[in-house]
């Protein structure tokens, strides 16, 4: 069995910028800059045959490159139990279209469709026992965060191995976007 997800890699400068936000929240396990990405579809554990089918389906995917804008910081988790800090990614029609294409490809490979609404984000930290007031303070202090937009010209199929210190990701395959087209326009 292999644990997979499909993501957009972030430029190194953006990853370093996001990593520099880290700190000041007890109970936070900050994501290493090299592991930051924008997940389009978490697949989970599949057998080798299904993994091969997913690779084949993604290789056939045709979609334009997409402009990505990271703006703001927030958290997932309710009330006194925040569980994750993240940098928000603007949910533009071209990004949603790309995510829908990825979803369709993964479904064609035999995986069940994702039931959750797509909430594009970059995970900054996983939280365990973090005081809610410290999380809210972090969010407030970084609410105006904005990064330079970038054009995503490829998607990546990653494998993920769970280790004591956190997940270890390995790029298994890359798939180009655009192929001669400019980034998808949006307003």
C-alpha cells in the first residue's frame, strides 16, 4: 500500500516567507519549509495497481497553468480546540477548475470522490493542545499577510510516509499544466 496526494509545489521564496511566520504558539508543530505545498486532492492509501492507474489518469489531464495567490492566515478547528494553522489560498475559478479536473482523474482511476468542500490552503502548523487565545493572536497578527502571486505550471503526485517526527513526502511524478497556454485568467 502507498499513501498518495496531489499538490501544487510552492516557489522556494514563498515557502521561506511562510516558514518565517512560525513561532509563538505553544503546542504547534510547524511544517518545514521544504514540505509546504497546496494540496489539490488527498487520496490516502491505495495499492500499487491503483497508484499506477492514478498516475496514468493524471498524465492524461489537460489544464491551463493557474495563478496562485496566498493571502491571510487562519485556523481549522472549533472553539477551544484549534487543530491546524494555515495560510489561505484564494479560491479562484481556475484553481477550482484544476482541482475538479484532478478529482475527476482520481475518480476515473477508481478512487471514491472527495466528500469535503475544497478549501485551498497551505498548512503552517499542526496544533495539539494549543491555547485558543494564542492561536487567535497569531491569526490576528498575520491577518494582513500577502504574498506575490505565482503561476503553477505543474502538479505533483506525492507519496507520504508517516514517521514519528511527521509525514515524509516524496515526489513520485510531475504533470505539466498549460503546455503552451498562459495562466488561466480570472477576475
